[in-house]
C-alpha cells in the first residue's frame, strides 16, 4: 500500500507491506463543497448565525480590529481577509480604520515578509497589518475562574472586534476557532498561563465543549473583551475551504464545530498496535511544539504498549526552550507529569501532553532534528519514514493492526468499547 504523507512543504510516500498486517487509513471524510471557496465564505458572511451582519455592526468612522492567526496555524487569511474587507467597505468602513492583528500568543514575532504572506500583498498594502505584543496589554478584569484578562492595546481600542480562524480539534480547548483567536491569541503571557493551567482538569479534552473548563474560560474572557463577530472555516487536506460559518462568537463557532465533526470523527473497532501519523506538513509541523497536536490524536487510536510513528519535519526545531528543558527531565514521563501538577509552566504543558502519549506507547519520531536531541527527549529517532514503519511493524509482533493518519490534527479517533459503546 502506498500512502502519501505531508512532511514540511513536501510529501513522503509511505510503502507498507500488507502481508500479515491489517491496515486502516483514517482520513477526514470531505464532503463536496456546495460552491467554490470564495462563494462559501461570501454566503457565510451574508447569512450570519444568531446575530447581525457586518453592515449592521459597523458604520463610517468605526475602528475595526480583525484578529487572525499567526504563521504557526493553517488559517488561509490571505483568502479570507479580502472577502471580509469587501463587507466592511460595503458598510462604509474606511481602510484607514481597519487593523489586521496577527495573534501571536507567546510565539515569535513575524518578519515583514511573513506578515505580507499571511495577509496577501493587496491587503498588506491596503490596511495596517501588525503582530500582537503580549507586553503591550490592558487589563479588562478577571474571569469567574480566576484568569486575569490582559489584552493587546490596539485590539481594545477598536470599536468592532472580528475573530478569524480555522476550526480544528484542539487537545485541551476541545476545538480551535471562535474567540480563541483573541484568547490566547492577543493576550499576555499571564492570561495564557492562567487559562492553560486548566488543561489538567476534567473535561479539558479533544473534541469536548460541554463542561470544558479551558473553553469556558476562553469564552468568558471573550465576553469581557467584547468579540462582535467571527468568520471561521473548516479546511480539507489541501487547505481548501470546505465549510464556512460567520456571526455570533459562540453560536456560529458551535455550528462550525458540528461541520468539522461531520468530516473529522472516525471510529475504530479496536485500538491499533501501530499508529503512523503525519502532523499534516507545514505549518503544522513547523516545530515539535506544534506537531504535538497530531500526536495527541494518535494517542487515542493506539493500544497501551503500542507504537506511534510521528512524521513531522520540525524545520524550526522544537519551538520552545522550556518545552525542551522539560522533555529532557531525567525522570522521564512520570517526572514531567508530577511536575506539571505542582508547577504549571507554559512550554512545560506541552511536555506533559507528550508525556501522556509516552506513557501509553513508544514514540518513533521521523524528523529533521538531530538524532541525539530526539533521543535525549525519550523518542526513538528516524530520518526515513519507511525505516521507522518497518521497525514499528516488526516490534509490534505478528499480524499487527496498523492505523495510518495522514492528517493527524484533523481526525479525532474513537475506539468501540466492548458492547458497542464508543470510548475516546
């Protein structure tokens, strides 16, 4: 069987011998779009869910902040922003009153070329396009769960705040999208740390919205900031828009999550002996910090004591010095998990998520990272996916069940428990 897997900006073709092995490919089930990508977005903007359209929310003289994703996310901002600006122009908003803000969270700043690439050359020349700054913030209060909400000053200065994003599965916020563009996107490190420390609480799991403390806190913070409108899309494996929603920051987001579920949830009759998972190529595998999300979904599909082969180029390395320091803890996964319960640290939280996967299965990492660095973090290093898969299949024993996830961050697997119930 030949299966193409994204790796950085290219593709690696995986060859798996079917002799004696059962192989299942878990990929998003993409519905045929009802129109071209621009039409889908225009229809969503013209039929907002549970709220007024942009024409009713704006007027000449309104100052508008459009918050969208940074370079580590697959959001097709360069395709979405021109369509959004069409609506704002139609409502009489001047270009001089529009600011596009790339929500960095605590990620690195962009180069000018990266900002232009994210916005698209025409939008970049037309309106102000800036990075958020987690040190230039204003406090708007504290959420019921105790998170201090500190927001990038230019976002708060706007009369209208619009969140743009992609809806994907998220390993503790349930789903990306919605007001998550602003919280944590344009907040201080203190806000992010307080919110993310809830990832260890019950309910903070992939694909869960009800009773999820992280998501609830994000939306409480969003209500305090005042998010007036969202535009969210669901993408296929080629980053094409296959669904779009717009309107109320909560209701429209929930409708978008339902659209993602129609494409992305998958059920297995039993857990796999080996899971081969691609993070999905650039930018999802820009570094190990980002590629971890695919590993978290793969963890749901593998049996205890099995093997996960994670394919992620990591061209920019690990993505966080704190993450690497925690991953190098000589006590291994148990020490990392014990530490995060006592001391929540951003970057350490990613190491804790990896540690959960390592507690369940051995992790073979196919990447461009130095082998010694990979080994020091507890992974088994490979540079060639074929060699990694051969080694994993041999280690799994006779007649292994192999699951391949070409788009690991876009598929949420569940396993049928005895009696037919579904367990994550």
